[in-house]
């Protein structure tokens, strides 16, 4: 059966790679036209643009691999059925499950590779891409920079073993509102709590106002009287670091996000709920290509390829199912982050349901 496996794998990989290459090029072209005015206006050099788009490739691959997978599956099985290859295999005593095993193996390999890319490559590449965009594209346009919206509910693990919470942050004016800082000792016990109404970035430093400081013992009990200060310069991450550390959870690796959750486990239940969903989602998203391969295979085997219109119906139906799949997954994620569903279930429910649908379609 190795000959059959190699034949199907080769037949699958060619359209799969063509689709990925096409999606990467389309993404770059569309994004480039969207930024063309700023690029020409501020004379951004070609090497910088090349570095930016090369850094975006891992993200594009992760986002478009499922679409390439379902198109390739439909194409391969459709052609095999059209030219009677599946009928010949069945006549030779090969079961439909054995015919589809190469697709399942490919789906599992894609799952492993996507997870590896998201763990090892994506965090570094996205940091580089965001740095280039911030320094050369966004910062080049003052009007665009001034239109940045206020960011709410920021939390991050800061320098010197500190947990930082910010209710609202205005990137354009560099003002943070509703700041809470928890300083931890070497045993990760909170030793100092700092609350401030507002902080402004002035002349390269943060000026905090309406500050209330509490010292705590090992058991978390307040020691002595709270200290109130009307205004005082204090250390906190720079404005650009606040945005990158406090908002880009989706680009963290699984290990980093796990550590992040551990640091905030007893301080912010709402944040932990959201982060746990994101953590499980990193695993569930890796399986999307395998799930859509099952769905695509089920529909390809259901639709007899007797003409171009019939083939298009099969492909169209699979794409519609794919959109429903993504919409259902997004709804589950939203319910999980709001606390309605458990984190594990919200991240994996779509895969469980649609994977089961794919298996049922193949069996029937």
C-alpha cells in the first residue's frame, strides 16, 4: 500500500502548495495596496517592506492552511472519482477507509507542523513584523497614530517580578488610567500593592497621580497604614511595551502563555478565564486542517463527479461548511471567554462536533 500512499500524497501536496503560495501572494498584494499611500508618501525602502512581509509569512500560513487543505482534498478525491480510480480501488478490495488514510496522515502531519510553527516561529516573526510596522509604517503617519483607539483591560507580567493591570490605555496621548501594580517577592508572594488613578508618559518617564500604596506580609495581610501620594514619578514599561506585552496573547507560545497564566492565577479571574481559552485554542487551531480534510473528504465522496457543475457544488458545499465551522468555533470561544463554557470545551467543541460530522459523512 505504500505505492498508493505515495501516489495520493504527491497528488495532494502539489495543489496544496500551489494554494498556499497563491494565498501568500494575494495577502501581500492586498496588504501592500492598502499601505501604498503611506509607503510612497514616506519613502519606505523596499528591504524594509521585504523584511516585514517575510515576517508575516508564518501567520499567513497558519491562517490559510485549512483552506488549502480542504481545496486540495476536494480536488484530489474529485479527480480520482471522476477518472474511476476510486472505483478501481474499491473493486480491488481496498476499503474507503484505507483510501482515505493518506489524507488523515497528511492532516496529522499538518497539525504537528502548524503547532510547531506557532510555537517556535510565530512569536519571534510577529514581534519583528510589529516592530517594523510600528517604527516605519504606523509612526510615519501622525494622523493614523492619533486615531488609535483606547485599549481596555490590559494585564502583563512586568519587570522586577511585577504584575501590572491597566483599566484603559490611550496610545496616542500615552495615558494609562486605573493602574494596579502587584510587586512580588522571590516566593511570588505579593509584598506591595500600588494603585493609581492615572499615569502620563512625560519626557521619557511615567508620572503617576493619586497613588495609594499598601505593604503586605507573606499571608497577604496589609502591614501598617496605606501611604497616599498625590503625584510621583514611578517605573513602568514604556508605552510601546505595554501594548505588545498586554494585548498580544494570541502570538505567545504555549509555554509562555502557560507561564503567564500561572503568574496571574490568583490575581485576575476574568483575565485567567480568557487566557485559558486562548491556551486551549492554540491546540484546537492546530487540528483545524485535519477536521476540514475529514469534512472535505466526506463531501467529495458524496458528490459523484459527472460534470463541472457537480464538482463546483461539492466544493461550494464544503466551503460553506467551513464558514459555518469557523463561525461556530468563534461563538464557542466567545462563550468561553465570557465564562459561560469551560475553557477546554469552548476551544475544542467545534473540532469535536465537525470532526464527528466528517466521520459520519465518510461512513455513510
